[in-house]
C-alpha cells in the first residue's frame, strides 16, 4: 500500500503585522519549500494579518507552495472571493486553496453583528462554498438561489485558468461542519483527537485532514525540554503519552501537539494515517531544523503505515453537539448557468 500525506505548514502568530510578520512568513516560506511541503496555511481571525495579503506574498516568494487561505463567509461576499482566486491564478499561474471557516469566537461574532447559531453559520458556509465553486466553473454567467445568497447573471473575469481550481477544506469537527464539508465535497480539517479517542467513522468515507503540531527530537527528554521552553505557562504538565493538548489553548499554536522521540512521534502519527489521514496542517514550527525533524517523523510514519498488512480504517469520530440532532440536509439551493 502506498501512503502519502500532504503537508501544509502554518504561518506562526506574529506580535505585530509589520517587520515581525514579514520576517516570520518569509522564513516559513523558505523552510517549507525546502522541506517539500505542499502549501502554507494562512489562518484567519481578527488578531492576525489578512490571509489574502499573506497568500500573495507566498505566491511571490515561492516556486511551488500553495497558499491555504482561511476564509469566513462573514469576511467577503462569495463573488469577491471568487474574483480574488481567479485573479491570483491569472497573475501567478498557480492555484490557491480555501479553508472555509465559520468562526466560533464570541468577540468576532459580536464585532461583525452575526447572530446566526452554530448550525446556521455552517449552512451559510456551505452555500458560500457552492457559490464560489459555481462562479469558478467554466460556462460564463451564473445564477444561484439559496437561503443566504442569491446571485443573478454573475461572472468572474478573468476566468479561472485551467488547472487552478482550488482545493476546498472545511474546518471543524461538529456534525454541522461535517455536513457542510460533505455538501461541498471538501476535506474536513479538525484538531487531532487524542489517540485513545480516535475511532473510525463510517459516515466519512473520504479520510480527512488534521491540524497537529510535532516536536520530535532524538530523545523524549529533549523534546519535552523544547515543549516547556515554548510553553512555560504549562508548568510541569507532561502527559503519559506523546499527545499534548495544552498548546490547543495557546494563541501561538491553537492545536494539540505530539511531543517525544522521533520514533515515538512516528508511531503515533502512523496510527492517524491508519485512521485515514490524508492532509496534515502542521502546527507552527520555530526554525528549519524543527520543521525537518517534524517532516522526518511524518515520513517514517508513512513507511510504518505502508508496511502494515491491515487495510486502513477511514476517518475519526465527529464531535457531538449538545442539543443538536443529527444534521439533516442543508437547505435546497439551485445553480443555473
């Protein structure tokens, strides 16, 4: 069995949006391309620089990296998003990928005057993705009628060049996020679950993506020393396994990490590959050696998974949403050309 995981590195959080951000993203671009990453994830959120500006910088400063742009339906009209995608592809001759996000941050929701509930925001996100996909497809003008969006005789100019269709992702682990991803045929990205809680999900036949950081060193002691250097606020917190949930709550990381010797991290990663891991959005790295160690552990995990005789299980469980029934079909919408 051939196993291959696509890696998108992540632009680390910068304290300011000028010199620090420019240096940080330039270094990450250089390291990521040298390591053979597919692309570079540009997170959204009101405490981060505009990911669309970052995407243009990635295209200018790299030869092969694909920007993965976090995009919330609250940020841009879908026509504006489609125009940006087509324009970037026309100028640089390369695709950009979309990470569709429905923010859960109370402060951002209040700032934007959004009063939709969780399920409604993901319904809207699915329509948002449908409109973008329709506008970028060949065929001239498009008309779309949904619950949240309606466009009439709309078109994108210049048209999206051949071979530049974006890869769609939906971030989230709830049933609503899963339903939106299914409607769009998108890959779902969720924070990696603890290995003890990772279980196959029969409703997800396509595998998926995980957001996960890696600190892999020659020994576990060296790895944990580095982990505590990065997160001194964690104190002596050191779990019994390589899975470390603490960075998930830290602004500088926002995802769990695997921490340990390269061999132990690779063994844990191989279990995620067995569960259907296709895309890894790698948590922020601190330098080029850190990234090379993480990629080395992943490639070892791929070899371990490929050598197993059992067929891989596909998917991991979907988080339940209290008070929410199993997600039904999204509201009907029509697309005309």
